[in-house]
């Protein structure tokens, strides 16, 4: 079964997926970079009265 993946794209089959990697190909890398640019910093969240996620150890 091939379920929908990121942005409506077909997901990569488990047999060929590069597990342990944040991206599977150049398109994924570009999308991740765009997503990360839009992420707000903890300071920006706090300035808006929001609580950032706790640090993970």
C-alpha cells in the first residue's frame, strides 16, 4: 500500500526509503529548507506570549 506522502506526493516504499535520513531526495531537501526558514525561534515565540517546546535530551 502506497499512502500519500509529503505535499500529496506518493510516499517512498519502505524497501527503498533511506531511513535515518531527514530527506529522501533533492525535492525533499528544498521543502525542508523552506519549512525551516519559516520556523520561528524560541525568542520570537516568547515575545508573542507563547511557550516554546521544551528541549529534548
